[in-house]
C-alpha cells in the first residue's frame, strides 16, 4: 500500500513539473484575499503553539507544534491562510521536504499588494501548482521532513514574491519577510472585497542543488552516514550554505 502511494506521489509530482514552467510568466486567476487565518489549529490556532519564533538574522519563519506535547501535531491538517493560488507544491527533499507556497493578492491601505505564504516539512501535499485555493482549505498534513526533525510546521510569509524556497534570493529584512503571526493578527479583519486578480506564479529563483544528493534522509542513521562520508557535513549545514538558513 505504501509503495502504491509512493508511485502515485511520484507520478503527480512529474505532472506538476510539466504544468508550470518555473521562471516563465504563468498567469493564474485567484480570488482576492479577504482575511488571513492561522495555518494550523483552525483559523484561531487553537491547541497549537509556537516552538521557535521568527528571527530576521536566523530563522525566517515560525515553527508550530501541538500544545498537547511533542509529536502530537504529526499529520494534523494544514490550511491555506487566505485565498490565493498554489505557486509551488513540491518535494524539495534535503532539509525542506514537502513544501507548499501560496501566492496571495490583497488590498492594504487601498493598494493592491502581494504576499506568499510558505508551509514546509509536510507529510502530505493535497494541492498542485497553479491550483486556486480558498482560506481554510486543507492543503496538506504536518510532517517531519522525511524524518529529519521532530514534527512541526515551518511557516513563512514573504512580501518579496521572488524568494520561494531560496532565502538567498533576497536580503534578510522586514521589507522582504513578515513576522508570520504578527502579519496574520494584523490582517484578520480586512475591508470587504470581492473579485479576482491574475497573478504571475512563475517568478521564483529555483535551487540548483549542485552537489547535494537528491535522496531524502529518512532516518537519523542515514544522516549520520552522510555526515561521516562528507567530512562531517550535515544536510542541515549544506542547506544553510545553499539557502541561507
Ligand atoms: Zn522552522
């Protein structure tokens, strides 16, 4: 059964790659975001808590876990924080694991703005690139990046929509990154708005993964073996070099 699921997963990721040519303009119609909610624990983050906060010089997102204890958030539903369109939905393996990015268009101070929300280390992805989603829609399940970490949701919000999964694509500043929970609290009540907006979801710099094995590290032993055969270099340290985190 698990082998069947794996085959289906591989097939759908190949389809996804052919649907959206990253780097080329890909215009998709999306409902304008009318408010932002939390990605886990329902709209109000019930029963979840932040285990690691945002730091503009270090951790460019927030980690969310269950208030019920370590591991209790594993495979909990992850929801789209607002209306938007899925701009990335892939298994990047390495330290990211399964990642979803959603592009949002919204009005702020009477002006049309854009933001990307990013959900990482997922156990499952339920959406495809180019797919419109609505606020609260279940898009995936909380995971552990193929066994690399304790289960948690790594969650980011980008003002700079060129970043995607490459943190070195933009300066570490609050002009490019939002403090995720602060942004959500500031956008829970927004002026009523209807309508659709066409956004370009082909604007990302994509990682090259040069010199990095494509195989995910499913177990702690595999990570240790890799580190031993690479002069003590861990996947996490390669990740930091490549993505700046
Ligand atoms: Zn994190």
